[in-house]
């Protein structure tokens, strides 16, 4: 007896497709029963799944796994396009199955992969199936774009709006919360982290029902043009019709923009004012994007109280210069320890540490390392002599000497050595270096104790 598996798939869950799905399974059962030497092992069925990729086709992937386990010797399917609309997948999987002695019979196409000329005919039919999939994808994309231009909304509901039948309608309770957030930011001049903390402590929930709010959620809302009545679509696009993977549209395709498309929740003046504040707060003292920069010690400092990473905080001094410090992320986001409205314990007592103090600590630790500084300097000088002209060596030698004796206090240099700095409080710091055993402890006397 030949154990036979069958595979069927429909790409949508519409009623006519669902009927086809049931019909396919019934047909395969009856077909196998009519073959005297065949025994039906299982019908593998994927419903509402695209045929251009096998990644999300659970039944298909389980069938391939069972084939490798030797559970059947033959797969029957209606046609090449039901098996896969991706020619590479079709050829790849049928070759793999053939190597383990499992054939695939494409009934409507009259192709049996164990036949000598099967792969040539299969390649032709798979190419046709893939091209048809490309044309279908192009037609669907064109149709969706025309609908967007007519104002049909493609997307999900969000805080303050319900999306149903392609239309946006205001949801009063959510809209009130949206107005509150814009008021806190634009009128009360509160930061996004403060707003997130206050909403959480007051027991407000996100649109998904989560009690936890994040600064990124607040920023995303403040930038969302839907709240002012405008509609911008095609923010994402699908570059490959075979993988169906979406990517952010950064100018790859034209946006569909409709001004005053639906009822606004926020007045345009309020929305634009919030945008100006966002832009101003996103700029550092030198006019560069604040959050585009990572500092040398970023990711290296940890709170000794709660174990959270420390976040960089940059403030302007009275003279206009920037003052960089590090503080526990939990303390920065939630403040002092407390219990919020949901009963969760938030916050931390972790203290801040100035960046220059952290560099000074590393300078002292560096000075204690038992290394041959003279030998290192000689090796570096020899390398410089072989690589660059003599007139350029002298200033570089001075930089090397300053680094080795600790007078340079170069944060980037020390960051390469640092594995972790733990801040228990301003006067009790632990330092662990990469490639050097032990822990250095910085005490209140402001000297680095030997490693233990």
C-alpha cells in the first residue's frame, strides 16, 4: 500500500473560497479511495493563506516535516499554484522530496515529480503561477491606491477613533484622553515621560488595554495627523509580492494625503504647536538631533539599587554648555518608589552620576592596572614610524603618552576598556573592565580601591 497525503489551500476566507476549500478536501478523499493500492494518510489544509511564501503556511510546513519522517510516499495536490506560487519554493521543495523518495502529483497539470521530465514541465507551470500572482498583486495594489484616493481608510482603530467599513468615526471616551495628552504636552509643557507616568498612575489604559504607557506611545500620538483630521496612507509598502513583508515607506512610493478628511479631535493650531515643541526638544545644544547620538559610556552603566540600565540626561548649564549625567532608567521614568493605581511598584532611589565623574573614576582605575606602559608606548611608536611620516609622529606620540599616563581622560578610550560600571550611590561605584579580572570599588574618599 502507498500512503498518500494531499495538500489543499485557498488564499482568502470568503464564502466562495471556503466552499472550494471543503470541496477540495472531499474530492481528495474520494479520489484516494478509488485507487486500490493507495491509503490516505492525512489531508493537509491551509485556509486564508497566500501561496507566494511558505513561512506562514503551518499545514504545508508540517507536511514537509512528516515527509522527512517517512509517514507517506506521495503527495497529491490540485495544481502547481495550490502548492506554491513561488517558483523557487516549488522547485526547491519538490527536489528535496524527490531525494527522500516522496513524489508530488499535480493532478490538473498532469505532472508527477518522479517522472524524468517532470522538473522542466514543473518549472514552466510554476513560472506561470508566479507571474499570475505578480499580476494579481499589482491589480490589488492599484485598486487599493484608487480607494485610498477616494478616502477609504485602510488600517485599524486607534485611541479616539473607530475604523469601520473604511471610515473613521470619533470615539468619545478615547477622544477625551487624546485631548488630555495634548493639553499636558502643549499647555502644561510636561515631557512625554512625565505624561506617560501620570497616565499610568491615574489608571488610564492604552487603546490595547495595557496599563503601562511609554514615551514612544505619547510621541507617536503627538505626531499622528489623524487627530487633526488629516489622513496620510501608504506609510508602509510591500516591495516584494513573494514575501509580502512590509517596510516603512521612506520615499519609495508616493503617499496618499487627504487634508480635512474626517472630524478632528485636536484643533490644527494645537497640533502644530505640539509639533514645534517636539522639534525643539529633539535638538541638542549644538543643533543636532539629540537622540541620534550615543555617548561613549552608553549601555555601560547600571543601577546598583534595582539593576536597570542608566540613561543619559543632558541639561544646559547657565553658561550654555551641556551637562551630561547618568541616572537609573526606572528612577528617571517613574520617580521615587511608589505604588501606582494598578497596584504595581514603580520607581527607584538610584542616584545620578555626572559623566565627568565617571570618566575620572575610570582614569583612576586605569592608573592602577599592572601593565607595561613603557613597553606599550615603544610598540605604538614603532608602528607609527613604519606607517606615517616623521613630522606627524610627534603630536601622535603626545596623545599616546597622555592616554597611557591617564592625563587625557578620554571617555571613548576608557569605554573600550569598560565592561560595566554599577552605581550604588554617588560615592559607591563598582567598576569591571573587559579582559581584566576583578572588580574595582570607588569609595567615598574618591579613590579606586584595588580589585577583589
